[in-house]
C-alpha cells in the first residue's frame, strides 16, 4: 500500500508540474491580461498603459486590457496587485510614486523591493512648471519674485509625487512660500487651466497639449537640459538651480513569485511595443522617451530610486498621512 501511495503521489506531483509548465507556456492566451493602472484615466501613467495595449496584444497573441484603480497616491492599486495571483495576468502600471510612497506613507501597504518583481522600465519625462496665462511672470525668476509678493498656490499630481517634490525643492532653494494643492494626476493641469491655482507642477504629457493650445504658460522643465519637445522652454538649471534633474518615470511590476518565463516574455513584449514607430512617436509627442531594458536592469534602477527619493522625502518633510 505504501508503494502504491508513493507512486500515486509521485504521479500527482508530476502532473502538477506539467500543468504549471503548460500554463506558463500558454501565457498570455488563457485569459485577458489586466494592466492595473495606479491612477485615474487621463493621467500620464494611464496614457503609457493605453499606448501599449494594442501592440502588446499583437506581439503576444494575448488580450491586454487597462483597468484604472486610483486612490491613496497609487497605493490602492499597488496593494491589490500585491495580493493577486503571481501568474502574469495582473500587472501593475505605476509611476515613480511606486518608489516614493513607502517612505512617504506611514504604511503604504507594500515593500517596493520585496513584494514585487520589476518587469520593465517604461518611458520617462521631465517634470514641468506651468502657469495660468493670467499670471504676469514669464520666467522662473519672475515667477519666484511674484510669489514672494502675492500669495500663490500650485497644483501637483499628488502628495509625494516627483512633481510635488520638485516644486518643494524649488521653494527651499528660492526661499519662497507657495501653497501646495494636491490633485489626482489627470486633474492637476485642469486646476491651473481653470484658475483654481496659479501654478502647476506636473509631468509633461498632460501639460504639453495645453501649452501648445495657449491655455497654459510654460515656465521651466526640471531636467538638467531642455526637452526636445519644447526646445524654447528653459531648463531649471539655466536659472542657477544646479542640483535639479528630476523626472517622472513609469514602470511595469508583477507580484513576487511570478514565474521567470512569464516575466521574460512580458519584458520582451513591452520592449518591442515601446520600440514600435507608433509608440515612439506617441511618446515623443508627449515629451517622453524610453530605452530597452531587462528585468535585471530595471531591478538595479529601482534599488537606487527607492533610497534616493526616501532622502528627498526626508529633506522636504513631505508626509501623506
């Protein structure tokens, strides 16, 4: 009986292993892959996800869909993906806030380096300071001087985002007080266009169309050099702020324990999608650019980003709770 039991158990284990192997080899064709976006529709993160879905479906033969789950600076979506099955069918699409939130919140609900595996680094974009056309200031020094004389407020893409932290760094360096009004990413630009705040600090994708239509005035980008998309807009470093080179980046993450074979397939598919001419052009129109990268390279990048932004959060005193 013991021999029979061992034989049956062994056959069962083999069958389970074969089933797991088969499921991995069939990814992503057994059901739709959900790209769970950590912010609302219209946000930069949402734009990135939706720019890739069709290409990902074409490349893999699977069905990729976008679902938005905004709230708590992206933490709601992040914790949902953390708890999902590590089978490659639920992927988190997040921004640099993924690396910031664990130091910004008393309990973000996840460990950025332990609860997820980095799949691929998406595009990145400089942050940009813009103003409502009613603001007389045309340059960053003029804006700073105006803010010292008149109470100003600024909209950002949320507490602890690099858009928030970039403006806080400017306030510290320029010794000026500007009231922070956090919004959901997609709403921050609309706030300054509507005149609810005088200034906005956001990533470039939602700002560029408004700038080109004349509804916003571009003041400066937060990267060390000018953006090719807006070559007439100065870099903040041109005004003497030498330590700035701030970007908003986007990334794809899977729950810890996702099979390496699935991660590899998804990484290859994302890189191929981002390299397609349609996506490159779409990103360029919005001031974003991407470079091919492996899961290992993204992991190394993330291990540097988490402590980097933790230090900025500590220096700025920013807290989300």
